[in-house]
């Protein structure tokens, strides 16, 4: 009997830690969510719904309960986990082509077209201006009065000699060019030396806007041939995915772990934004925690929420707090996970200075257990889903990793280059923190 008991205890201590550091499981999740079949988890070819179904199945495999609520509308398989809502979104699902003077540009590498771009097809003249042109006399105002259907190419590379005020005014005018009502301005091309990064759009812009990072002789560019297929959805149905593990001793109080699962989707048929770090990594960390607590009963009821439409404007979080499937006043603490795939330089904790006692606890656990290189404190910042909960009075942290790769909102945020440097120790830290709250 003693030998059997010793065997059982040995087995338990061997198995439980593996749940807190299941790196192969994390890799599987990140590789799957970032794969071409998931369409960048955006709004082309139902990428968001493919991802939502996948996460719901993972919740089911782990034995998580659903949140039973009359406001939670069921859709598709795994629907008990879904909280559905609608968003407005402009998608670019079809053909995409840009040629300057018959030279074909490569999407994602040479240029990005703003997600709010309306559909367009044709061959148009190009007028080139520089930042200095904008600031000379009334030339800027004349640009707004173009009489022929023309693309304006703004050489935005040289900002030398500009004061801060001058630079700000010039930037504001470039934004005005993008959105002014003159219908003869067919589109705006902005030539930059800056890194290309993309954002989805919940509105349709008045004209195409293209950001180009390529060595061009701008004075030689006279024409553009462009094709963009665009679809605007006024009410696109998407969803949050919610799973529950009842608490052992304080089941009427909640710890929420959130991570947005959506990403940028696709720009045309061929340009994919995989979103490995942003935020397949956060979903992987959330599911690792769910896997651990499915075996190790938590003190408080754990609620795991994969939030949708974060990239569009935190709309999944807004839906959750405006139509809450649980009493927000009973949330003891919320941990929002985003950009969890590096950690070479540790982590940063948004709202750390607001909930200083919790930050001090997190930092103390990290130091005592020698886990992450650093736990940095930060104040309020409405830059992720936690913000909507915090505004409703929910105590919350938003935590993200520091260091490592620079890929962000671009085509290079891929699973094969995501190091997961401190993923295991990060997961251990969160488990110890949750257990001591």
C-alpha cells in the first residue's frame, strides 16, 4: 500500500507541472491559429468564425462549462460557449493589384492598402508632392481643388529641418487629403521609410490610401493602375467564446482570464497576416491555464474568455461588459493576455500602479521563484480589452511580454519566428499569482 501511495504521489507531481508548462500544446495552438486555413482570424472567408469554433472545441476537450445566459445567442457548433454580437467592418476579400508606371508592387512587402479602402479599378494619373510642397504658401489648399481624377503621391520620407509644430501640421494635412470630400482626388499614395503596419477598419473610407515602402524615383511616377475588391459589412456577426471552471471554495467569485483571438485577417486573396504573437500566443497561454485548472481545482471560479473584434476597436470586450453573462461585481480580478510570445526582457503590467498590492504580489512571486528576467510596472493605458472592464470597476491587469521579435501588425508575425522564450516560466508565474490572490 505504501509503495502504491508513493507511486501515486510521484505520478501526481510529475503530471501537474506538465500542465503548467505544456509548450508543445502552446505551439500546436499558435501554429493552428496562425495557419493559412484560419485566414488571419479576420473577416475574409469567415476567418474569425473558424478560429472561434476551434477555441470552443478546445474548451470542450478540457471540460470547461459554458456560461448559461439568456443574452448569449447560440451559433454553430460549440455554440454554448458563444456570445454573439455584430460589428461593422470593411473587408478586402478579392483581387488586389497595384502597378506604378507598369511596375508591379508586391502587397505586404512593398505596400499596404488601408483596410477601409473602397472598391476601385482603373488607370489614373499621379501627381507627386513632398512634405515641403505642402508647407509652401497656399499650395496645400490648391491640392484640395484638383480638377482631374488623380492620385496624389506624397513623398513622406524627408522630415529634416521640421519643427515639431510644423511636422504636426503637415501630418494633419496629409490626413485631410485622405478624407477630404473632393471626388477628383481618386486616391492617396504615401511613400515612407517607416515599417509597414496594418489595421482593420470598421468604416469605409472615401478613397483608396496606399502606404508604400520601396525605393522609388518619385519624380518618374506618372500613372497608377489599381484594382481593389472591397466589401463593407454593416452588421457582421462575430462572437466571444466563454468557458468556466467552478471554484472549489469561493465559487461565487470569479477570476477572469481574457485574450483576444481575432487578428487582421487578409488583404486581398494572397496577403495573410498570421498574428502568431498578436494574439495566438495570448490564446495559447489562456488555454494552457485552462488546461492546468481543469486538473487542479481553483479556489475561485475561473472564467476564460476569448474576445473577438479587439483589433477593430475592443468591441468584444464592450459587448461582454455591456451585456454581461455574469455579475461584473463578483469579478475578484481580471488578467488580460496579449503579445505573450517573447519575454526576453520580461513582462510589463498595465494597471500595475493602480492595483499596486497585486503588482507587488506578482513581482514578489517572480523574484522568489527566479522566473522572468523582469516584471515592469505601468500605469493606466486603454490599449487592450482590459480597459473596458476596468472602466466598469473591474480590478484588472493587462500583461504583455518584452523583447524578442519586432514583428507586429505585419506579414512577418509568423509562428516559425516566434521564440516563446519565457512562455513556460510566464505560465508558472501566472498560476502561482492566481493561486495566491
